[in-house]
C-alpha cells in the first residue's frame, strides 16, 4: 500500500531513532490507582451479526512464552461481537525488520510498533494514522485519555499528534524492586535492612554465615542502576526534579557518587558477585538456588517465579523488601518504567478505516476491556461465590495467555490486572500494594523529539552514554578512584551534556504545552 519514496525517508530516519531509544531511560507511566475501566458507551460495542464481516490485516509482535495461535478464542469473540475477522502476521524473529519490509510493501491495517519513537518516525512521514484527527469516531479512547492525563503526555509526537495507541494494565507488574530471602533472614534472626548502612551490616553478617555467598545479587551489566539510584534520590540519566521543576543529570550528582561508593565497597568486600557485569538471569537464579545470594534487585515477579524455576517451592522463600534509603537525599523508592514500550498503530491509507477505528475504540470501552480481560463466561471463566475465576486448566496468567490469546499483543489495549491477582501469591499482591503506595519514585516523562533534536541526540548521547558507563563501571570495580569524581563530571560535560539537557527540557516543555 505504501509509497516507496516515503518509506525510504522513514527508514533513514528510523535508523537514527533506534540509536536514541536504545540509550533512553526516559519513560513515563500512569498511576496504578487510576481505574482501567474508564470509557463511554459506543455503537462499536453493539453486535454486528447482520452486517457483512470485514477482515483486517494485522501484524503483531509475539512473545516466545505465548506465541500467536490462529485458533485463539479471543479473536473468535471479537468476530462474533464486532463482525471483524483478523488475518494476523506474527514474525517469528527480528520484528522491526519485518515491520520495515511491510511498510515498503503492503502495510497491514493494524500493527504493533516497538516504541513511541518508531511510531512517530513513521507517522511524521505520512505512513501512520494520526488518531487525534479521528477522535469523533473514538469516544472511548477520548474518554480514556481524559481520565489518564499521564498516559496522554506519553503518547505524543513532537508536534502534538498521536500515531501510537498505548497498552495499559500489563505494565503494572513490570516493576523492578528489592527482594530478600525472608526464610534465611528469619533463620538467622536478621531484620530486613531499611538503609544502605543496614544493608551493608546485614550482608557482612550473611557473608560470615555463608562464606561462599555473595549476599547481594545484582546482574546484567549496569541495568539495575536505574532502580538502585532511585533509592538515593537520583536517576541513571536525565530526569525531571519535579519539586524544583528543573532537569538534572543523575550520573553527575553527589547522590549518584554516594551510590557508587557503596557499590564499590560491596564489590571490594565480596558482597556482590565479582562477575555481576557479565552475569545473566540463569546465573542469577543459580546463586539463589544454591543459597549463595539473599538480597536481590530484580523484577517483582521473581517472588513467585524463582521458587518454581529452581524447583524449591517447599524450602525457599522470597519476599518484598522496602527499598533501602541511600545517603542524605534518599527515599524508599523503586524506579518505574511506566507504559509498555510497544503500542498499536494504524496505516494511514487503510481501506478499512471505519472498521479499524471501531475495533480500537472498542478495546478502550468498558465492554471491550471486560472482554479483553476475561474472555467469555462458560468458556474462559466461571463465577464462584460472586467472583470470576478462570477455568482450572489455566493454572497461571502465562497459561491463560498462551491458551486463549487474552492479554497478548493485538488482542487488547487495556486489561484490568485485578482480574488476575488471585493467581499470584499473597506476598506478591501485598508487595504490589506497598510499591504502589509509597515505594515508587515520581514517574519520568517519555519524550518525543523533532528530527533536528533526534540528529543531535544520536551523536551526543552515543558518546556521553558510552563514556558514562565505562567510568561508572571503573568506579564500582575500583579501577578509578572516587577522588577523581569532579574530573569525571567535567569530562562528561565537555561531551555536550548541556546541549542534551536543553533538548530534553525543550521537549518536555513542548509536550506540557500540548496538554493545556
């Protein structure tokens, strides 16, 4: 469908965008206290049995744990409810390349895009639909944005347009946090630490009790530093200080230096794994399984997942640990990435515009959210004591998704995560409640940049981030002394940090102006 001259322009710009989004840590979110069942009644939710069915082409990203199946029940329900059939393409690998090829040939009516920047790149070239031009046919989506202003601020293009439909709900459980082996702590009469000084003392004691251990498990290069930095009142990159209404750069702040001082101390004394930079999840799980790690910074889902993975459900226990406060400016905070990166987009030249709009708007309606969340009574769930329960063969959320297509890409835009909470342990649910009620740092914005800003950020960020990460690793590993901190700050600034910070602030102010 698409004009190839347009696409050639898109692909050139998109290569530049990928470099920026790979480095960006600026993500936004909406408060978990906001209801996911907002919406307004719409004719899109009426049955379409007497109308001819329309088939929509849709390209979706498929998760390896729940790969797309043609016989998923969720699409049957949409066909019966809306009179819409789907011809789904689910590339088995290298999704972005497959999507680029689709744009260069026959673009599907609906597609999953990898992130906001990708949607804005294609959208600004004319390849994607601007949903703000069609809000008269999207009453439920309009109501959703009205009820969720934080979401709206995270889905805009640099000129205030909207080429990207956000997923809402699943991000609630995608939280990085602190956990600890509560069984080991109880066995040895230890209390969960609330500050980094207390964590140091607890780790030292555990090291004495278990000499072969590395009590604090961090892994996968420096990816955990964003969450750790939140406890010190800073960030692993540019961020907004909402109290002062100013943009700051975390990795040059004294609070960040204090965090590195602790990490270097822990590294020198064998309290974190010596190979944490190279360690991946399997090795991380092995440490836990062998009772060689007792405090971890990881996704909150490990509370329920790790005991099953390591096959120690009877004698192994993880629980949530309130984030330890670091330094004088610290707070008991985890960082939160916010909305899922992937969103939904629509081809600008779709021949089925009204049907596409009918579908996506339905997914934001109360009825659509309920269907996308639960499926159909008697087929995917039943009623018990006044509560809905999924069929017994769906032993967990992952099995439900794999078997029915519920809460997979393409089949939803909003799901009510409360529906699945009974499938998780009490520990997990209590942890989620604590995180959402006082243990979360202020959400950072997801920014959209102009082409000129993207070009500058591509060049500047690549150099700044590479140097930053190299030096931070050296500080932790003791290869560079923290007495040279001021010199390091000066070196970072000389790489063009001020220009990068100005671009971020300009993009932020611009986005705020569109919300007024």
